[in-house]
C-alpha cells in the first residue's frame, strides 16, 4: 500500500516535492511506519522499481519464452510490452531520474538498478532470438548478438525520445518502436535474402 501511494504521489507532485510525511498521511500510517520499511525516499523509489520489475515480468516472459514465429512481430510485441509496463508505476519524470542515474551514477543504488533493468531486457531479446533460431526460423550465421544490440539501441533511442517529451504519449512511443523495429528487421531480412541468393 505504501509503495502504490508513494508512486501516485511521486507522479502527482514530483519526486523531490513528495515528502515521506505526506506519503504516510495518504497511506494512513504514521511516518515512523514508513521509515521502518524505507529509511529514505531513495529506498522507496528502489522498491517501486522492484515492484515494476515483478509486475512486468509475467507478460514479457510469455513473449520471451514463446515468441511469435515472425521475427518482426516478436520484437514489436516485446518492445511495446516494455513500454507499457514501464509506465505502470513510474512516470516520465521518475524514469528520467532512473535513466540518468543509469548513465551518470552507475555505482549508486538507483543507477545500478537502471543498469540491471537494461541488461535484463537485453538478455530477454537474446532469448527471443535464440528461441527463433532453435525453431529453425533464423538462417545459419544469423548475427544474434549483433541484432540484439541493434534492437537495444533502437529501443533506447525511442525511450530517450519519450523521456524528453519528443514522443508526447505512450501511443506515439509504441508506434515509433514498431516503425523502427520493422525497418531494422526488414533491412536484416533483405540482406539475408541477398546473401543466400549470392
């Protein structure tokens, strides 16, 4: 209950303006109770990130463990799920804080969690590609690691555009990720077809 209230207050007031005392009041507990579970506001944010990871894993794992046979469709679904799940508990401002820490303060707790989330997503991308390869749906010599890295970069680019506000809504971000994934994987398919024909 405290985490959901805190997430709501962070969205409403901003991380810096939301005070632990206000979170406690809205959660109908004493500030001491909040401090018992979370020594700092940063610990609350870390716990919200953990809640995000736990709540989002089920949908993503369904895609990761049993991706559609079509490479492009598999990644459009996966990347859209990432975007949808990311905004369930944390808003743009909180993700800006988390993403910036993942770049500028990787040794901080929040920065470390940001890096961990990124690495997990990349492992999941690799798993999708490996599954499709095992099914015989990718040609021999398909550069799984390189394609996963390219998709990671495409996803990160769209994510940053979303955080900066260039993509004003989640729907626009989902369309951008689909368009970019289709472009990258479509190019990959054309290159593979040419290589097989040669």
